[in-house]
């Protein structure tokens, strides 16, 4: 799986996760036929779950450090 992730330019983020799914792959494609090809090449199990992100409310939020001496 690691070789596939490293060598697939469509995979922009890959996370090994807990739960029923073992990997969460975020892909970016320019053609609607590509998601199936990317998922098929990544699929080590007979079943996959595919979702399409319709909207992001927050991406890459900067985490601020707490200010010392200020009561919450």
C-alpha cells in the first residue's frame, strides 16, 4: 500500500486510520473516470467505501497556542 501511495500522483493525502476502514485516501483527479482506476489499484480488500467531498468548511486551520496568564 505504501508503494502505491508514494507512486500515485492522484493521491494527495493518505491516512492510516482506526475503525472499519484502514486507510483514508484523498485523491484529486481531472477526469471523472480516474477515481475508479485509483481506488481499484489501491483496493486490497474486496469491498471499498467511496465518498465525494462536496464542500469543506475548514481546511488547515492554524492551531493557536494558549496564552499564559489568561483565565478561561
